[in-house]
C-alpha cells in the first residue's frame, strides 16, 4: 500500500510530541505521506493525554473536531487516554480504531488493515490496547531524518516506577523502560549529521535511565558517550528528579560545556509534610542542597521547577514553606499547577481538599513570584554575550528572530531568515516584560 495520507493531532506533554514524531517516521517508512491537520487525509491520528480530567476533555474536543472535518478519513485514537480508558474513547462517535501506548509500534500494520477494510463493514471501533504494565522493553525509535524543526527531542526512557499520589502516568505509560545506548547514540548521530546541533533528552522518569538494562547503565554513562559525538553542541536534559543526581552525573553536568546549563528539577512542594503525602522520593533539605550545589558550580544556571498548589491537606503553613523555598532558591522560571482530582489516583481519595478559591489565590501568588524571579534572572544577563540556537518561529510583536540560549532564555533580535536553525552569538541588551532583547554580536552576510 502506497500513497496513503495521514495527519496528526497531538495533545499533552513533550513526550507525546516525540511519540507522534516517531509514529510519523514509522508510517512514512511504510509509504504514508503526512499532510496538515486541516487537509484531506486517509487517516487522522489523535495522540491523547490524560494527566488531568481537563486533559480528557481536551482529548474529546480534538476527536470531535477530527470527526467533523474527516472528509472520508478514518479516525484513529492513541496515547494515554486511549491506554487508561479505551472504552470511553471507543464511545466517542466517529472513532474507528483505539490503540494503546503499548501497541503504538503496531500502528503501521493496524492502519493498513483499517484502510483495507470497507468503512461500513463494522461500525464498532476496534480496540488494540494491551496491558502496558507487562511491558519491559522500549523499542528503538525509527531512524529517520527530521525536517522542519529547530530543536530535536529524543526519547530515551518511558514509564515510571514511582507511585506519586497525584499521578496517573504510571498507569498510562507502564513501568520504567530504557532504550539501549547504541540505539540512542545512532539516532543522535543521524540527527547531528542532518544539521541539528542541539538535542533534548526526554522521558517520563529520565534519571532512571539504564537501571532496567542489562548490563545496567545510567544517564551519566550515556551522556559521557553522547558528548563525544562530533558536531553536537548541546545536550539538554528534560525533567530529572533530585534523587537521581549521583556524584558522577553532577560532575558531568557541571564539568562539560556540551551539557546545556539548564536543568528542570521538579519540586511540587516546599513542605516535607506535603511531599510525604504526595509520596515524592526526596525531602526539602535534599532538594535545597542539590540546587545550591549546582547553582554554585554552573554560572547563570537556568533552573526550572514544577509546583503543585492546593494538594489535599495543604495548610497555610505548608504553602508559606513552599513560597519561602521558592524565594530562597535561584529559579529562573516556575511552572505552577493548581491541584485538581484525577480519578484513579490516591490523592483523589485523600481528605483535606483545599477550596477552589484558596487554590486559585495561592496559584496566583506563586505565579507572580515565578514571574518576578524570571524577570530578575533575565535582567542579570543583560550586557552578557550568549551563544544561542535560532528557532524557526518569529517574535509575534516585532517579527524579529527568536533564539534560545543554553540556559533556556528566549532572546528576540533582528537578523536575516537564513540564520534559522543556526548557532549565533548575541549580546543581550535589555528586557521588555516577558521578552529578552538582543543584538547580533557580529553582523551576518547571509
């Protein structure tokens, strides 16, 4: 079968974006051609999220949109909502096929079977949803050159062995599984050869990388091999829990110029009492010591964190501890999430739920603090010269180019379109609200 077309709609986290990228590569290798979501297609594939109840609602809206505009297309739904509640997905009118996360590698065959079957043969959606809890291997990603993106995200790990009280992800993604180092390194070599100087390593529980492999490996061991790849400028890490920062990993992060000076270390709460209720595998003291050590060793470290506000049982004193910790540590940005119940999680069954108005007020207060810390961090960079990767999106306000520094600051500057996807040197000249302004250190002749 050749000449078939497919379009994609992806919801949720960055890992879902990477999964769609891998599905697209596998389908294109089978002869499918990718078209925009609003164009006629043989298949519309919706990759869903289920991290919150609101995410399920967004999934349903996207599926309805795909069904309304289908123009003869078959509607295929995969991802985390398909994995955790396939019956609910199958009940959405117009869905033809439901595929769980464990069955994503089968999508090329499943789509060919679907398209070979007359549309009115059986109106009941087929469900291919295996028990993801039994998965033990993470298959290698399809080796393919990716076009049209400035930054490339490489999944090296999936699933999670933790059971945090608020999180549904282990039930959607299964146990922690790592990709073999050789498969990861081969993929990154191909990407670098294709002109991508930066790769971002992603996973559900990235720091657990290699623990399930035989022989056992680690994130630090993988990074040591990765930074030897010719042409690679930056390796950027996505979220890593505090407990995974081994002495070897800290030495590598603080000592190699190829590890981007940007770390995202989830916090969730600055109260040890709340962290215990959340079943988080660290304490406030552990978190503080790690951040202070990293910040003292890495100049102008870009440091981000996630915080959940209003977790069941969170008191005024608990929130005050969180605020005080955020004030004390050198965060450059903050992701603040207002807690909401997620059916199927332990937290939804806990007592002491915080009122919605109070959650909103606390969230607003913490977001304001995060914005103030971001502004202070960016102002502190004014007058310095930074290398940055130019993105393929322009600043909406000015139409100028936008680049991302190693420490994760977006910089707006004037320059020719030929600089997109290139590394350039820019001097930071000012801060205008949420925008950081720069100018090319040396004019380009492009």
